[in-house]
C-alpha cells in the first residue's frame, strides 16, 4: 500500500475509532453560534464574541486523538477501545500514522469554524458596544473601517460599527482554534515519554481553565482592554503576518512531532 492510500485508510479509521469524540465537536464549537442566535448584526459587547469558553475541551480531544495510549491508565481504557495497540504492532509507517491523527484533529476542530466563516458572509457587518475608552480607541485605530455611531438605545456608550466585522470575528476564531490545536499537539509530544504524563497533562489542563479568568479579572479591575481583545486588535491590524507566522509554526510543529513520534517507545 502506497503512502497516500495508507494515510487515507488510517484517517478513515481515526474518524470511527471513538464516536464520542464527535459529540465534543458540538460542545467545543457551540460559542461560534452565538453571533447568529439573535439574527442581528448588533451585539452587546465585543469581548463576548472573541472569547471561547470551551477551548479547554480541545485538550481532551487532542489527547484522545493524538495520544490515545496515554488514556490507558485513566480507567476508561480509551487506548484499547481505539485499537491503537493493534495499529502500533502492524507494519505501518509511524509518521503517516501520526499525520492521519493530526489530520483528524484539525478536521474535528476547524470544520464548524470554517462553515461558520462561510455563513458569516450572509451578514458580514457588525455593531458592538465597548465601555472601556482605551479599548474603543484601540479598536478604532486597529480594526479596518471601524467607526463610532450613536447608540439607538440611548446609552452613553456609542456603538462601534465594523464593516465585515462578523467575517473578521470568524477568521479570528479559526486562528484561535488553530493555534490552540498546535499548542496541544506540541505539549502532548513533549510530555508523552514522561512517567507522570497524565498528572502533568491534567494539571496543565485545569490551569488552562482558570488562568484566562485571572487575566480578565485583572484587566477589568484596571479598566483596560481584556487580554483577548488586545490580541484581537493586533490580529485585525496585521492579519497577513499572523497567518504567515502560524503557517510556518504549523509546518515546523507537524514535522517535529512526526519525527518525535517515530522515535517514541509505546
């Protein structure tokens, strides 16, 4: 079997090895549907569109897909259920096996964000409120086409009108999901050979849930743009550079992980 056929066969196997993973797709991407629930281009606050509260689920999905053998000591015996022990004893190219797993991870994580991006073109413009003056100025100076408009509700806080803002927000969400997937991919291959790998993984997993809240509370207390907003403004102002750097990091990470996976003892 040539490499292309082997990759496709392994990819198809990965999509069926654990049906529960597909349910995580909807839980992980549920916040992406928020902009369309009201059927309006107006939203109460910009930060509510930028933060994805379910990103922590990406860590679990990454472990179950990229390193299901790690879960064998977890009690659920996910590794055996996935059939990974069978795969690792067959005449299969290790880099192709890992590549098929990473392909499935990115499919799982990016499928709905990409569909959401396509749908956003049906209602591209965005109007939001922003109560922090410094965040307003950053938005106006960084986001192309952003202007202030009077708030029809009579609120003292004006609206920020962003032409193509819904499309921009969805592009931002895709970038966030892609970067977090890269981080999970690199982390798992680093801790995989360690004896305490599950303890390290779940410690970092729980930390990833609470650390963003700490930064948000700190920023709110100091009346400054939240960390996610500031990063979004940089993304909006330099989007081509962000994508070029992300693509370079992706290629390096993927090749490095494939080589490391090949040398690992299971």
